[in-house]
C-alpha cells in the first residue's frame, strides 16, 4: 500500500513538472509576436516616404511645367516683338505703302516765253525745292540742255540736302553726282537716284546744281514757281529752270 502511494506521489510530481515545462514553453511563443507589432511603424514610415516622394515629384513636375510655360511665353513674346519690329521697319521703308510716280515741275508751266541760260566755264545754275511728307524723290529730268550747236560739251549735276543757305549746302557732301559728256544740242538729261537710294530720298528740302565743265552748255528757263528758289552762280535769280522732279507720291 505504501508503495502504491509512493508511486502515485511520484506520478503527481512528474505531472506537475511536465505542466510547468509546458507553461514555460508558451512564453517564448508569445514573445516572438512582438517584432510583428513593431513592423507597423516601418510600414507607416515607408508609406509616408512614398507620399513625400510623390509630393516631391508633383512639385518638380509643376515647377518644370511652369518653367516650360514661362519659357514658351517668353519665346512667344520675343517672337511677337520681333515680328512687330520687322513690320514697323517694313512700313517705315515704304514696303507696305503703294506709290504713284509723278513729274513735279520746278518751274511755271503756263509761261509762254523761254530762253537759254548758260552754265559755261564752270558757271552754276541751281534750284532749291521741297518734298511733302510721305513723298520720295527718285530722279530729275532736265527737259532740254542747249549747247548753242557746239560739240563736245560736258557738265556735272549734283544733288544736295539743303542746309541753311546755298553756301552751307555746298559745303556738305552731295547725295548724288553724275557727269555727262559729248552732249547733243537740246537733248533731254535724265537722272535716276535708285543706285544711291533704292526707295528714293525722303521728304525734305534739296538743291540740285548744274555746272558746265567743257564747252558751251546751259538750261532753258521759264518763269519761277512758288515753293522753289533759283540761283545763278550762288546768287538768287528769277529764272525758273525747265526741270522736273520725279517723285513717288502715296496712292
């Protein structure tokens, strides 16, 4: 009986020890779950980082778009300014203006009597005249230049921009100069300024000077006309020389 009791006690002790071991093994199982709970902050941090990255990408994209728009706008503005400037230049050069060519008489066309005025031996015959705003001077036509039937006559024609008076004007450089030789009696003399000014000379006051260089040469003269001033050898005269200004007038 005592042996049975002892056996039972031993078995009870063994069961108690086994239960204690089972209880101790359960504690590590619960502690292994702790790292799983700490993973949550890592996920949250990653999500936050992703949101920050996305926000930065959106900001960068917005900045790039804004910069591109500003660049495009600046380029468009520059192009528009250049176009406007080009149009203004074209308009100022007469590119957009239509003209009619006209002959403007620098003498009294209704006068009946006319006589030749000599420019032989370096004498100067001249006329100051003016163009209205918008008009352009492209040439001169001397209707008839007599030589008194002489052969080999020659002369020079110059065009100046008028400056204060006759003497001051001739101190400046001529806008145009042309020499004519072996002149035929009473032939027409035509000057074309296109080589010096493609669109002609602009509005303003000018002086043409006719100067004999060889033999006898001159210009036929009629009565003067208003708006012109005539000179013979630098002195004011009352003869209106038979010369026409070839002028472009806005249509």
